[in-house]
C-alpha cells in the first residue's frame, strides 16, 4: 500500500482525537453537550456546503428521494457520537474515550462485515478476528488501570 494514504489516515486520526476535547470545551461554555454538538454539526454543515460544488455529488431532491430509509441513520449516529463524545470524554479522559470508542467500532465493523450490512460483501467473523477484538479490550483494561 502506498505510504501517503497511511500518513493521511494517521493525521486524520490525530485530528479526530481532538474533536471531543474541543467539543467538551465548547460544552462548558454553551452549557450542554447537545448545544456543543449542534454548534459542531453546524460548522461541519457549513464546511460541507462550501466543498459541495467541488465534488461530483448531488443533493438534488430527486436524488435524495431515492435514498433508502436507513441512510438517515448515518446522520443520527453522527449526532450521537458528537454529543456523546462531548459528554463522555470529560468522564473517561480522551485516551480511554478513544480506546473504548475504537473497541466499539471494531465490534460494529466486524458485525457489519459478518452480516453484509448495508450492502457490504459478507466477511464472516473468524477466530483470528475474535482474538484481535479480545486483545483490543484487554489493552483497554490495561490502559484504564494506568
């Protein structure tokens, strides 16, 4: 695999780790994680609307009308993640928040692969994947003790 996508993904991960920390600070100022999430999502929407003309996508009503019903879940999950991060990161700390978040993402991704969710090709859960998930959670337990 070329090195550039790997480096860019690592940089995105470093930036992503700052989002709940920033949203926690916003939450303290505006008075709630939900208000902080609304602010964050508003800024996200503004940025996306600026980028949209430079993409090949379309938000025409005719295109939006044919989207499957479950596509709204992506936005709803995003709100839960942004608001949840602003509420939970101060309780767990940023590092543990992300350890548990990534652990949950790995379980969700393994299940999505196993069942072929939302049109993914089916990739059954193997014992090797289960062992990897167990190791992630063992690492989370170790990290939470230190």
